C-alpha cells in the first residue's frame, strides 16, 4: 500500500522477449507506471528537488515543454500536489497524449513542429517565453535540466541492477533528452564498467544527420539538440532506427507477444533485436519500453 500516488512510481516488471533468440533480452515495462511512461520518474524527481530547494513553492504554476509523456507526468503530479500546470507541446504529438494532459486539468498550448528546439518558434522556446512572462511560475525544463538524468540514476538504474541481480550485460534505451540512457548508463557502469550501453536514435535526427534533420514519425526519441543531460561518456554506441523499422516492430510485438508499446519502444526493440545476434548466450540485455501503444492508436500504426 502507498500513502500517495507519487510513491507508487517505479518497480515496473522485466519481461523476457524474443524467445527465439539464444540470448536473454528483457523489456522493462515502464508504461505500467501510474502516468503511463518512464517520464513519471524524471518528473517526480525534478518536482521534488525543486520543492526541496525552494524553486517551487505552493501556489506556483508549473510550465514545461514536452512531446507528450513528460507533460502527462507533470500534469499528473501537479494534480496530485495542487499545482496548476501548463504544457507546451508539438502539434505532432498524438491526440491521446494531448487529451490525457487535459484530463488532468492542465492547459496545453500546441505549436507547429520545428527541426530544432533552438528554433524560436519551437514548443520549447515558446515554453521558455511563457515562463518568463508568467509571474510565480516554475519551469523544470526537462531538456536541459541535469536532474532529469539524476532521476534515472537514482531510480531506474538502481532498480534494473537489483532486478537482474547484477547480471545485466547490455542496456538499450531511446534517446531524446538523454536522461534515461545517461542516468541508467552511469549507474550501471559504476557497478560494472563492462556493461554496454546503447542509445537509440532516429536516423533522421539532428545528431544522426550531422545537423541536417529530416521529419520523422517516432515520438519520444530523437537527439535534436545539444544538452548537458546527455552524457556521451557512458554510451558505447548510438544505434539509429528508421520510422519503418520502429513501426514494423510495434506491429510484430502487439500481434505476436501481446505487448502493445509506443513508437520509441518499437525503435528500442528493433535495435535490441538486431544487436542480439552479436551477443553471447549468457548475456542479459534490458530494453526500456517507455510507454504504451494506447497513446498512439489514432496514428493507425498498428
């Protein structure tokens, strides 16, 4: 039993996938968090740290930019703690995500997609502007706040190490802000430097195209900006995945394993499946399934 909703975040299960392969690959089902994604961890941690430091006080308004899941988590926590919340999001975010944010009582402001977050018209730039013009407001700023990374170090990293009894050899996670892969990667490598950490990126992202990004469908991932949150020192390799590869894996897992996952998870699953051929029979990999496919049914990907 939990005394409040926020304390129920975490302790999500590991489930074996790709049974036909000789090596062990486990999916970490982060969509079973109360807000439906891995972002519950970073949002709750950043809010807690802001409260402890006095940056967030009762009655203040939380403003942040999000492609969806961080906004949902912030809205959920805001509702639980009594903070008004305003989320600036891209118009490419799924209808389900936007409606979920609204269901928690938060405001949503939508902006046309841009190639980079640095674009003055981006939803992130608009959130910064709104924060500056809104008295008594606080912006967690998940894209540039290293507490994002620390959240996953203290929570998800420690959890995975414990659940695998320290036997994990490979870790796969989607990279957007870089918080998940960097935080978990740092924790795991402190425990065992030989663990391999893989950041999954869109093949059309700013990083993958050397500064010439192209539009892509996969939400919740894609390194489209330079941020202190991403620590490349703990990443062994960036694995690039196309829209087609990620979406094809979504369909396969839903119809053959009963796992209905979101697009970033499909990309992570594709990368893990492809790389598993290079792993040894006794290796143990963990892949982050960040959110559920229920948030994307209107996209008609399944």
